[in-house]
């Protein structure tokens, strides 16, 4: 199985509906993630967003991992 296929299998089927404040914080952290050169600090930023996303996903999908947040940041990089 290719990595993209594995990633798509764990993505939620329904669109993720985040409150505006949470979405703004996500974009702010995503920009900070790309501005940071230190890998550990980048992981801390992604970890903060992982926690925030898990709060809003609820029990719907507990399989979201730090690597998924990294991939989300990379996928959305050109859309901010």
C-alpha cells in the first residue's frame, strides 16, 4: 500500500468543521511551523495542533497522529 493510500484511509469521511477561532489558530501554528528551523520546536507546534484537532474530532477518529498533522501542514502550505 502506498503512503498516500494509507493516509487517505484514516482521514475522516465527513468534512472537518472547526470553529473559526480554532481554524485561525491552526493557520497561525502552520505558519509558525514553516518559519521554525529547529525540528523539535516544529514537533511541538504540530503536537499542539494534534491536541486541538483531537479535541474537536471527538471520539470520531482517534487514529490522528503527529505525522498526519505534518502531512496536513505540508498539503496546506500553498493555500495560506
